[in-house]
């Protein structure tokens, strides 16, 4: 199938000519992730056990530097910008170090937390307040980010599926 043949199902007004393939955004993500979407259960039988502390994903070393639980997040540079969790915020502090020769891209949306056996995507607004949405990872320059997850108050974080670059397979880091 050629690139010009892709049509997103989220745009029902776009006609699909006969013989042309369609692909949804989730299907594209599944292809890129080897058949798994970001919302698929992270404890699939073929997934490796989470590592402790640091993992390597492609050319990027990712280190977990701490986990905090808070009810409210405030912007780093403006305490009047706040967001309160519906449950509780789990703040995961990570350091990314690109060991390759070319820049890599960090996106918080690729970092999926598992708590109580359920996957959670980052809370975009809270993560934005913590300056953790995205970053260019230049070779040899460590980048520290904090990613916020709004999880139920009675859940505990188990691990995080991290990704060091846009097409990398990802790796798991234990959070307990």
C-alpha cells in the first residue's frame, strides 16, 4: 500500500476509492508498536519483566529518578496554574541520555504507566505544567523530565513502559 493510499477512519467524509486501503490512527500505532497499542495491557505474556532503575531503548538510556504521589500539580513557572487529580497524581521523574549519533525525540504520550494492572497515559495538562511534554534528545546531553499520571486513589504504580525515541520498541522500568 502506498503512502498516498492511507485514509484515516476518523474522517468519515473522506471517500476511499475502491482498492485503496484504510488505516486508523490506532492501527498505525499498533503497526509501529509491533501489534500492541498504547492501551493494550502492558502485562502481556510475551513482555519482559520490568527492569530496576535504568533501561536502554535503542540509543537512549532511560533512568527512573523517583516517584512522587500528590493531589495537585502546579506549573513550574506559575503557581497559579494548577490541576487537581480526579484520583491522585503519580509523578515519574526520568532522565534520558542519547548515546547515539543523531538526535532523538522524547514524547510524554509514549510513556505508559501501569497501576493496578491497568495502563494509564500521561495527563497532558499536568505534564505540561511540569515541562515534561516533549524534548529533543541531543547525543551526550542528559534531559530530565517529569511525567504526571492521574490514577485512582486506591491504585499503586507498578511499572512504566518508556520509549527513548519515536520508533523505538520501548522498555519497562519497575516503580515499586
